[in-house]
C-alpha cells in the first residue's frame, strides 16, 4: 500500500482519475502525513472551481490548517465564490483549529461574509476555553438527555460539536466517564452513547478502543457511523487488530460497517487486515449452510484495498471485473485500480480496455444528462404556455412535441447481468461515496442498500 507522503504529489496529477483517487485516499482519514489544506488550495488554484474540485473544497474543514490556508479561506469568501464552494469555505472556517480561531478572533467575528450561525459557533467554542472539561462533559450528557429520540437536523448540532471538542480536552478523567457511558444501559445507545464515542475519538484515547468497537454490533446507523469516524482518529495498530478479531462470526449488517475504518487508517497493517477479512467472506460464500441477509462483502473489501493505494487485491479483482465489466460500481473499482497502479509506477495490462469502458460510460452519462435536461426544459416550457399541470390536450395530437428519441445505444441491455438485484445507475456514485440524498452516509449504507 501507499503511505500519505507518497500520495500527496498525485493530488495535482494531470489524469483526473488519479487525482480524484488521491483525494479519496485521504477522505475520512486522519493519517495526513505532510498533507495540509494548502495542498488542496493548490489543486483549486490549478484546476479552478468545478464539479470535480468541489470534493476538494468539501474536505477543507477536515484538513490541518496553516496561516496560509486560513488566509486563503478569508480571501475566497471575500471574492464571492460559487455558492456551493462558498458554503464549504464557511464550514472550513466554522471548524478551524481552535488555536487559529483564537489568534484571529476579531477578524473572524467582523467578517461580513460569514453567516451569523458560523460566528455564533465560533463564539461558543471560544467561550468553552474557559470552562473546565469536566463541566463541558456534564453539559454534553445533559444535552444528550434533552435531545432524547430527536434525530440529526432536529436539534442544535453546533452545541454538541462545541461541547465534544471541549470535553475531549479533559484527558483520562473525562475519557473514563465516556467509557462508562458506553457500558451504561440507561444511555440506550442513543445520543449520549454517540457523543461518548465522539469524545473518545477526538481525544484519541486508545484505552477506549474496545468499548468503541463493540458498538458496531448495535443496529443503529448513526452510532456506527460515528464509530467509523472515531476509530480513524485513534488510528493505532491496536485498532486494526481489534477490528480483525471482532469481524468473524458477525451478521452481515454488522460486517457491512465493521471493516470501514480499515480503509481510512493508513497503516501498512491495514492491507493485511483487509486480506484476512476477504478470506472470512470467502469462507462465508463457500459455506452451503450459511444463511446471511446480504451477499458476501468481498467486492467491498477489495474496493477498500484500492483506497489504501494497494494492488494486493488485484488477482481477486480481475475475475469480478471480467464477469461484470460494464457494471457502474465495477467501473469505479477499475478507476481505483488504475489510479493505484499509476501511483505505484505499475502498468496494468487491462488499463487501456478499462479506460475505454470508463470513457464510454462517461459519454453515455453526458448524453443522458443532455437528453433529460432538454426534455424537462421542453416540459417546463409547455406547462408555462398551457398553465396546466400537464401538457395541454386530451388526445394524441400534442404528443409529438413531447416525444424525442433517446440517445443512441441500447441502455436497457447494458446491465444484462447485474451483480445485485438493484443497482445504482448514476455514474459517479460508488459504494463508498457519500449518498446523494444528503444523509451523510455512504451510498452503500443508505439509498444503495
């Protein structure tokens, strides 16, 4: 596998497949190596604000910031960036390292381009600097009780975020309370447990690993997502070993989440760990007496290997790719293998054929977008003229103007042998990409289930 310092130079690679995969390598990870936000600004400077580089802007809030990258954020807001980019620049300022916020307090609070909510959040974080961490923990737990069964979006996440940050400064005493909370049945695996997992992750508290990993067995998505955000913050060999020992024998819905952290923890041992889990899935697949609610996760684990910049799963991947070469997720898989090979200085014999399939898919997607964009535009024009909710006319005389030929190509036969009963047809949504519904989950765990 590749280490962070090997991947950073590929963020500006001429090939978009390579630079996009380099960005995915660091997504959800906290093993940054030499990476700072300055590297992502260099990408934005070179390639401009576009659909591709929006992913780089999205990640700015997670990256280590410097005085230089802070200045770029302020300048970008003042320059009236595109709306989507402006939002992510504001989020990056919202989540700036507290030392940077404290040094630039007056400038940030006077910035006219910052929304009031962002300024209030910065004030809250600064105010908690003077509050003991134990008191912040107590407030956080009470906030969890107050939230009750409320779901994300129905309560003030700014308050919980600031309290988690403050409580995580409490060291051993607060972290031991967090572990106790995870073992407390009255916490009911609700928001108090979620907040406790987040505190342990923010504190990078290694003695909390066992308590955190055990929560992967609880069938509640938000809690398990937070486990997979917290474990990569700790990112020690003990985390890797604990996941490998936890994984076997678990039901499908647990295994679906249990491997995720390994792709985000950029340690050499993660490569061997994922290969061990592939063997576990193979044994499940070969067992005629095993009844599981989902298909073996071999392909998912092989994708995880590519996100480590590894080619260790190449031999396992080739039969799958050969069997379903036009499947959208398989083509995403091919992109990952191509990028990993380029970064490793290896030439794959299949690369030219895979690139041809990827380009053909991109062309078909562009044709579809153009067709449906034109169709909806014509429908909207017709609705405006008629003033009705449907095109005017109750017979077939007006139908001709609504009928347009589909772009050339037999799209219906493209996926004659799907890997799974239901497939995502959107060309840029892979199993491990954020779900387009906006839930914040990976596609495979949300609308792609």
